[in-house]
C-alpha cells in the first residue's frame, strides 16, 4: 500500500509539472516544443497509464476514465498550441486553458482517490447497540462511500458539491439527534460530545470548500479525514455512551422531538400567514 501511494504521488507531481509547463508555453517563458507537449503518450502520466497503471489501479472503469481524461487534456492543449501559431489570432486561449485546468483537477481527484485505497466499510465492530444511532452511522458510511466513489470516477463541480452537501446535512442531523438524546437523559459526556461534533462539522465544511475550489491533493485529505472520523469517533466517543443509553427509549425521544419540530414549523408558518388556522 505504501509503495502504491508513493507511485501515485510521483505521477501526480509529474502531472502538475506538466500543467505548469503548459502554462509557461502559453506565456512564452518555456522552450518546450508545444507539439511534443501535446502528445498524450509522451508525458509521464501517459506512459504510466500505458504500462504500470493497470497493476496499480485495479478498477477498470477508473482506469478507463483516467485514460479518457488524460487524452482530453492533451487534445485541449493541442487546441491551445494551434492558437499560439495561428496568424489570425485566437481570442479564447484563456478559456481553453481554464478547460485544461478543470480536466487536470478531475485527473488529480481520481488519482488521489485511488491513492487512499478502498474506503472502510460498516461492520458490527462499529455498533453502539443503540438501534437508531447504528442506523445513522450506517447511513454516514454509505454517504462517505458515495463521495469516495464519485471522486474515484472524476466527478467534479455541482455533482460533487451535491454529494458533499448531503453528507454535511446528514452529519448535522445525526449530531443534533444525539445531542437531543444526551440532554433528555442527562448524559454526563454531553458537553464533550458537542465539542467534538462541532469540530468534525467544521472540518468537513472546510475540506468541502477546499475541494470545490480545486486545491490540489485535497481529495486524499478529505477521504482520510472522513475515514478517521468515522472509525475513531464511533469507536471512541460513541462507544462510550452505549452502556448509558442501552436500556433507554431513544426512539421515543427522537420521535417526540420530530413531532415538536414539525409543530414548531407549522406554528411559524401560521404566524407568517395571518388568518390561517391549524388544519386548513
């Protein structure tokens, strides 16, 4: 696993160097032949995809998507190169370079997702023996796995943002549910749990912003943060409340909380709609 991570890191750094050279060619500060730079098979990433990649990345679909994206990258640079030698002058060079950067980000995300290895799966070892919260935790594992798979496929933009938004929203829902139960039953570890919950939400939201802003190498940080969060937080803090809540009716507390929340929203709606009565 360590050798695989090192190999992919080397390929990523080589790819980012290629992108830097492409920018330098565009700016006229590099002596690299644009025609050579346009050849997808001449780059280190291209050579790697043609040779070692198939033994490092075992998912055929991911490898196919990587190869397609890498060739698209070089086609895009070829269009930029044509513009640089076009006597009539092209007006969309920067737009095309922006397209190249977007494809590059897609490639880096796929490579860094592959670098993290397969994501940890739910197992009975994560059970806290509170049915409602075990169900929540399983859903969190599913959402993180969906995010991991999306990054492995090179999903970017709004589609990736939607997956991250769903994860953040469900995380907040789960933490709020836990804290309502803790307060109801006067769980002595409530304050520490609330502190950790806020730190985790802040961490997820920070990584979400950085990923969507296109910061290089952030995808691997995202997956490692989420993996550590799910495994360490559940097996640590959450396991600690298992015995305290085991004989308590957590489901009833959550149902009552949901009903109160719905009633509160209805009251607010009626206050905002003068003349509207309950039941209408």
